[in-house]
C-alpha cells in the first residue's frame, strides 16, 4: 500500500535530486574522459605517422646553392608516398588528404569535447561538495546546454574515427618496393666539392641497393600503431554507449534545474521527477545503503577483533582506548547513515512500484508516438530520440532490479 504523499516525496524535482544526478554525470564523465584520452593518444600517433607521407622533405642540409632535388633517394621517397596515396584512394574511395584532414579534425574535436566535459565536471563537483548557489544557475544551465549541443555534434566524429583502421590497412598493403625503383642518377651537380659529391654518390648507391629499407622507413610508423588503431572500433563503441547515457543525464539535469526554478509546467516537472527518481535516485539509494551497511559491518568487525586482542593482552590500555573510540565513532556514523537511508528505502518499498510503473507508461507512450510519426510522416523522426528512449528503458529495467534488492 502506498504511503500518503510518498510518491510525491520520491519524485518531486529538488536540488537534492539535482545533486544526485550530478553525481551520476560525474561518474559517466570520468569514464568518457578516460576512453577519450586513449583515443586521443592513438589519433596523435596516427597524425605523426601520416606526416611521413604528407610533409615535404628537404635534403639540402642547409647547403646554399646545392640543388639535390634530383637525387634518387628523394625521388624514391616521393614515389613511395605517391604510390601509398594512390593505393589508399583505391582501397577506401577517399583521397589520402581527406583522411589526413579527418584525423586532424577528429583530434581537435576530441580535445575540445574533453575540455567541455571538464567544465561539466567542475559544476558537478560544486553541486556535490558545496551549498547550492542560485546566482550561478543561469551560468550552469548555459554550460550544460552547450554540452548537450556539442555532444550531439561530436557523436558524428565517433563513427568516422572507428573507420581509421581502413586507412592504416591500405597503407600497409601498398606495394611500395615494386613501384618505387629509383630513377637513373641525375647529372652530377656542378660547383660542389669532391667530398660532397662522394656523399651524394653514396646516397644514390645505398638508395638503389636498399629499396626495401625505404619501404620499411615509410611504413614503420604505421606498423607501430596498427594494433592500437584496431582497437578504435571497440573504443568508440564503448564511448558511444557512455555518451548516450550522458545525453540522458544531461537532459534530466537541465530539466530538473529548470523545474526547481519554476521554468517548466507542473505536468512536465512531474514527468522529469519520475524519470530522475527511477533512473538515478533509486540506484543511488541502493548503492549508498549497501555502502552504509558494509561500513557498519566493517567497524563491528574491527571492534570485535580489538576486543579479542585486548582480552588476549596483545595491546595495552592506551592503544585500546584510542582504537575503541575511533571504531566506535565510525560504527555510530555508519549506523546513523544507514538508518536514514533505510527510512527512505521503506518509502521506496511502498511507493517504488508505482513510480516505476508510471515511468514505464510514459516511455511506452513516447515510443508509440515516435512509431506513429514514422508511419504518418513516412520518415524516421530526426535525431536519436528513439535510441535514447530505449537506453533509458534499459535503465528502468535495472531500476526494477534495484528496487527488488531493497
């Protein structure tokens, strides 16, 4: 049987529920930031490797007036790069320059997005560790909404980054050895000293005899990063899943703050409150209740072992007094927190099923509306609304498990 006013107490939007949501946002941001860091390192290494194929080279060694452009080694290097570029375009249907621009753009967007997540993380930490400052609500909302917009745009980068393995595979398959035989030696440059002429001749001879070394030189950077690039599809898929969760959390957080400020209707605030309660508040309560229970048991065990050691005269009176006081206070704090959380758990046991049912009903209607739009308008509604609703419904299924464990 539901407790009077219990559902409203669980679902009313509040600064407390906003703080709990920010906690979930922070946890998600930490995971996304870690995975993005690993992807950024791979993109940086790939950019360095691509520079071998795209940057112009100069072998004049600072010798004024020495025209060495016709050296066989330089010609062979350029031929190797040209062949690799042609092979990339044949295998991927995109020019090498397009891939280079993609890597550069992706690196910049990843770094920009991580910086945006840092700004969100700072807000989350402030909400969790300090008193709420109404004067910063508008600024906080601006940052959160900017993050929502940037997240939607940034998601498009993930799919392109996942395809970078095609680029590396194409480069490594390029038959540079057969296609880059050095041309005939150019006429000996005039006006050069005998020693410099001998150095040039030596370069020509080594280049002619060791085109396999040239291939290794061109391809070695890509061999080194091949395994890391192969991990990109799995990494981007994992990030994509976390990003969907982050999108849901940001949407709920923005709406919760607006509800607290009276900027949305009561009906909309009620829906937001139900969604936050089911997807965020309930799981947070279960985790905190378990932590408090485990904390109390840990201190009880400490005290039991302390008593045994004291009775066995393994520790003295002064040590016993210090540790007994410390463990006793820890046990009291854990029990106090557990009792407060248990009171909330009782409310959830009584009213939780109704909250989750209301949330499930709202989601079913939203998904039915999307399906009807697709039929009537003969096109899938824009955006990822359906995918996000389905992911939120998965969180609702998890919430049912949390409620059953109370």
